[in-house]
């Protein structure tokens, strides 16, 4: 009886600890012997190869990730999968645009974000109409584009309030002709 309790305890300890194997022979006491180490996964090898700085950065990013609501995480995962499926040159183009955006002064960043928000709020039909008008501008002869550019540049000499009014008038005039001047 005592031997069976001891055997059960040894087996239980081995199971709980998970790092040992139990060897039980017919009339010998149970022995705990070291089990072979489990194979190291590729992910573990990559983690082990990281510097302590990279590990800290990873953990910080992971903590941030955990604060994102699940539905937003799903959208981000989907966007990541789409990005990863892009050809390398398109990925590089997007990285370059992101770096350029990050280097903008705060007021220009705000302007870009505001335009992006406006774009997101547009319906499919409004976006298509916008694309058509930009395409119309791009198809204009160089002299017409130069004329428009000169008119836009001339606005820069006006006082801010007058500039705003005249810019809006020019925008309406061009839009009546089916033209939208793309901003850079």
C-alpha cells in the first residue's frame, strides 16, 4: 500500500513538473529520471537571437497591441495580410510614403490626415467622381496646367483671408469645368 502511494506521488510529480520521466520496474522503487529536453521551436530560436533592446521593443509593442479593441485588431491583421501579399516594389513604395509622412511638420500631417478622413467619409460614387475629375486635369495640355499653376501661385501673394476666398472661387470655377487639381 505504501509503495503504491509513493508510486502515485512520483507519477503525479512527474506529470505536474512535466520535465521528468518516471521509470518503474517490477520490484524497484520508482525513480525520476531526466527527460530529454523538448525541441526548440523556430520561434523560440528567433526570440533567443534578438537583442535585449529588440525584445523590450517587441514586448512594448505587444502590450500596445493588447490595448487595441478586438475588431480594430482584426482590421489591422487584414491590412497586414494585404500588405504582405503586395509585390516588393509596392511595399517599398508604401514604406517610403510612410517615412515621408512621418517627416512632415505637424500642421502638414494634420492636413494629410484631414484629407484622408474626408476620403474615408466619401461614398463610392463620390470617390469615382473625384477620380474622374483628377484624371481630367491630368489629361489637360501642359500649357493649361501651367496656367492653373500660375493662378494658384498668384493666390499665395494675397492676405490669408483673401487667399482663402479666391482659392475657393478658383476651385469652384475649375470644378465647373470638371477639373480637380490634385494636391501633393
